[in-house]
C-alpha cells in the first residue's frame, strides 16, 4: 500500500526563531524581540511594539533573490491590535519587500475594516514582488527606489492609537508556489487497496505548529481555505508522478490574494495514471484578482467528478479522461473540454465569450443533459473542428437571444455544411451563430415502441445499412409484458427497425422487421403486436 505523499515547494528565507538579521523600520530597533505569544509556527516569532505610529521590522536574506516565473513570497504576520490599525488604503498592515531598509515596497494587505470581515489576526500573505507603486486597490506604496530582485522581507503596521505592549509579530518567510501531492491508492483504480490523498490529509500536514505553510487551511466542518498551487500528480520538482486522490462533501474557498499573479491559485492534475474521484466538492473564489483555475495537463489524468458547484473561478481546462456528472459552474470563466464528458451539468452566467468550448463536433456530442443559463452576454456551447453532422442531446438553453454574441450554440467552423440535430431539450432554431459554415438546425423527434412483451430486443438502423440509430438488448421500461422503448431521429430520417423476442426457457414471439420507416415530424407511439412463435423450441 502506497501512502499518499503531501509536499510543498516552499523554500525557507527565515523561520524567525531569533532576531539575528532583523532590522527595525520607522525606528525603535531596541524594541525587537523574539517571543512565543505571537508565534504562528515553530517556537518563536520576531515581534515589536507599535503605538501611534507606522513601524515594523524586516529581515536581511544576505543576498538578492530572483523569483521564478510563478514564485511568490509567503510571509506570516500577526497583528494583535487590529482595531487600532488604520484602513487598508492607509497601510493598516503592509508586507514590506525590497532591496534595502531604505528601498522597499509596502504591499497593503489589511486594515481595521478587513480584520472585521475575516476575524483573523494571523495570516500567511503570498506576495508576487514588483518594484512599482499602485495608488488604487490593490494598493502598493514605495519607499525609496527598490530594485527588481529583493533581499529584505518583513511587515509594518500603521497604528492610530496607544498600545501598551508588543503587537506586531512576523514569523516564517518562504518562497515558492504551493502544494504537490503524489502516491496514494484507490480500490477503484484496480489495485485492491484504498489509501488515497484527501484534503484533510494535506491540511493536517500543512497546519502543524512546527512547519505551517499556509497553503490549505482547515476551518472544520469540511471547509478549507486555499491559496497557491494545489497539484495532484506532480512532485515539488515539477515532475509528473502518479497520484491517487479521493474525497467528498468538502468546500474549498480560494483566497483573493491581492498581491499575487492572477493565476496564482490553481488546481492542477498531472500524470497519465493519476486518478481523482470527487463527490460534491465545492470550489468558491472569494474575489476576482486571483479567482483560481482548474487545469488538467496534457498527460490526461483520469477525473471522475460527481456533483459539486464551482463559483466565480477562472478558466477550466479539461481532457478526454475527464468525466463530470451533475456539476455546476456558476459565474466562472470559460470551460474548455478537449474531449471531456459532461452529463447532467449546469453552466450558469459564464463570463467568457463562449461558456463551453468543444474542439470538434464529436466533442460537442459528449455534452448531454446539460443546462446553459445566460445572463445576457456570451455564447453557450462553441463547436470547432471540421463540418459534419452533429446530434445534441437533451441540452437546455435559457436566456440566449440569438445575437452574434449571445447565441445558444456557436458553430465556429468556417466552411461546409453542419446538420445540427436536436434530440430532446431546447429547440435552438434561430439561436445559432456560425463562423461561415452552413448550419441546418434539425429538431429530432421521439418514436416510442409500446406494449412489447418481456425480453424484447430492439434495433433501429439507417435504412439499408448496419448503422445503428438506437437499440436496447432488453426493453425493461414499463410493466410486465407491457414494455416500451423510445428512440429519436431527425424528421424524415428513413430507418429499418427490428424487434426480437427469443429467450430460451421463456415464451418466444416472432421477430418483427419493418423496412423503410420514415421518422415523423412530431412525436409518435407505435403499439407493437407480437405473435407467439409456435415453431420455436
């Protein structure tokens, strides 16, 4: 049994276990101390008293750091007097990063108004360093002229009242991107064991007092807060490595990290043999600066997702081994399928030009029983590739006006003829946009064979061919000896149908074959009259 491995790629800059290398900002160097009162991880943190002033402290790494492409600096800060802090705009709490004690950038992270909203005075703040200011949210204030590669890291607070003791603590400072999960086992993967990775498993490792990372924080009751990468199937060196992950009934809140890259927080799935099974996993972005992404890499991990609601997140990029059933995307960015299957899902108020993108007509047919709800902008389902006939099954479109930018279906194919067969769901005649191809919307009709005996097999073929339109081995809908089977085809489609009933040991009925039946223009029911086959033995 391979136990799951929970790791991260965070490199220590300082663990703040002594005052060595620390300097005061704004005066009061003699006030720097180490203590246990505000320690957020390890034994100590470096703290300082700030009263009726803006002051803080900062650590000298000893050399400059050139951040990697996706690297952020993770800084733990504790402010014991949040009610005495100024507003975020007025630098109630700032993370200081720069190239000298006289040249650094203040990244505004909290104010008395934000502390009231989150009720937490200790946090790990991921910062993507830039050496520029910003006069509006997210606010940044320069001191001097810091360079591009920082060396000094710390925090300041602008305190408006009188404070009697130490109130600002800075603890561990690290650099990196986030969490990396590998190994683990699933019975459903065929190996006979079951010890998968879980959100609780990673959070338990992340939240030990001796080495707290601040990536995934548990609030109890199945609720977690995530910032940074959450990578399943890749080690912390970036190498795709097999992983198994299985969880259910969890809510993941994506922190709106103001001073990060917009794609800082991501769920990433890698390695061809990685298998992920989620049931009712909810993902909610808490803001728009870093809304998060959901990415299946080209190695095409297997994702079996049932239920769950994704709210406000950025792009979703899936692959052909991704299967979603009953999942809702609400107010999210674009969903790119790349051959993924969506069954019984809901896509509501998507913010992209097209909500769901299928690269090919065959890929579009893998979206079934799904509801698309428009808020008045953007297309519903976009279909690319080469012109060919398509059947869309049981898709519901609500709120689409049929304009060039708000159509239920956008056939993004430049030439050729596309017969768009609609089987169940919404008739989208007049609600289709095309990039140049001729699109014929053909609403399919349903035909029901009724009053069949038990053990009846049904096959429907395009006339004169072996191409099956529909079929069932044993019609079980209905009641005893009153079975039914419903199939659909475009009006005027000509088919041959066969009904067999031959089961050894049971009553046997003569086969029925009808050639050249033309599908009607409206739903129809055919009462089947099967006769005993007295010659059968």
